[in-house]
């Protein structure tokens, strides 16, 4: 009776272990993952707004930056690196990972290079989330936000992406990423008298995985550049047809001062509908929520 009970308990433990394994996929290779892989990602939606990650070699945008730190320190980023709040990295909604960007604080002229290795920010009114160290160097750790310009650095990005592509190949070759297979039960068989027995020499060792490439950190160097006074606006949209811009303007006039401003982007005439100027980031956040509440989900905070 005792023996049967023990056998029963062992069987239950074995079944539980198998069930746990079945519910968990192969774990990534830590060596490869800590160095990060090249990643663009699929479209995704946050609070009713869709974002479409893509390569954009002309990226140059102004807006509001924020920073993140302790609550994410030591956790994996979207490209597989381990987040370090003291590293010069950043999160962006659509730029490929890694992308090297120049971030300039438009309030004090402090400018540094950062490597985008994560997705975010998830607050609607922000264009980039930087690490705590980056916020310190840019001079807005205490304030929490700053008016910034974010511009892609093309040669540096190409070099970083080349190393990250190598890590992507290494990850694909990593046995830890192979699909799980059913166990094979082997039993010895006695060969027939006329059968030749295979050589017992050991099989050649498999080729080693490609070495994971450590992405060099951006230089821990602050450049001071001249900046001019800027204002915060809500841009409700940009339209190729003037009549469409005027319709949106009349729709938003109850929320405050609205202007239609002409501009040329890549040779194309556009009509931007903007509210403002706005006195603070907090006021801009509240007004942005009201604009989005009218159905204009593409509205955003800009600095000009």
C-alpha cells in the first residue's frame, strides 16, 4: 500500500513538471539577449492611437521628453538588452532599435547622443523617454520633462544596426530558440550477422554560435548648442486641402486660440492646425486630452 502511494505521488509530480514545461517556451540566450538585436516591430495601439514602427532616415522632431529609471532597472528592453538607468539609452514609439539620435534640450542647449533600445513613452504627450543618466546630462532630472529636439544620426545608426543584425543572426542560430521536439526513446538492437556496424568515433562538434556583439555606448559627452526661445502648441493635424484644415479649426475654436499655419514638407504644401501657445507642459497635457476627446486621435504636443 505504501509503495503504491509513493508511486502515485511520484507520477503526480512528474505530470506537474511536464505541464509546467509545456506552458513555457525556450528561454533566450542571455549572452545574445544582453547585447540587443535589430528590431523594427509590428504596428501596435495605445489608447486608441496606432503606431507604425518603420525606418525613417529623415527623422527630426520636436516635442516633450520624459525619463524613466528605477522601476525598469535590470529588466529587458524591447530589443532584448537589459535596461540600465545609468546608460545613455532611450525609448521611442516608432524608430527601429537600435537607432542613434541626437537629443537637444531646447531650454538650456545641452545636447547628447542616445541609443534607442526600447518602446515608449506611453504617455500621449511625449515623443521620447530617456534614461535617468540622460536626463541628468540634459539637465531635466528634477523637472521630469523638457522641450527637446530629437534627430536621427544616420552614419552612427547604420553602424549600430550592423552589429545588432549580427546579434539577430546569433539568436536565430542559438539552440535555445529552436522549436521544442518530442523526446526520442532509444533502444539497443543486435545487428544481423551480415550488417556493418557504424563507426563509434565521436561526431564532429557543431560550429560555434556567432559571437554576440556588444553595442558601443554613445559618448558620455554633453555639447552646448545655441537655442532660441520656443513655445508649446497642440498640433491637431496637418492637411493638404485648406478646406479640411479650416473645418478642423472651426471644430476646435471653443477650446482656445486656434490657427492654421502653412508649411512645406518635402516640397508638399501642408496646412497645420495648431492651438496655443501654451504656458506649461501640464496645461498642454490637459488640452491635448480635450483635443483627442473630439476624435482627433492623431493630435500631439509640438515645440516651435
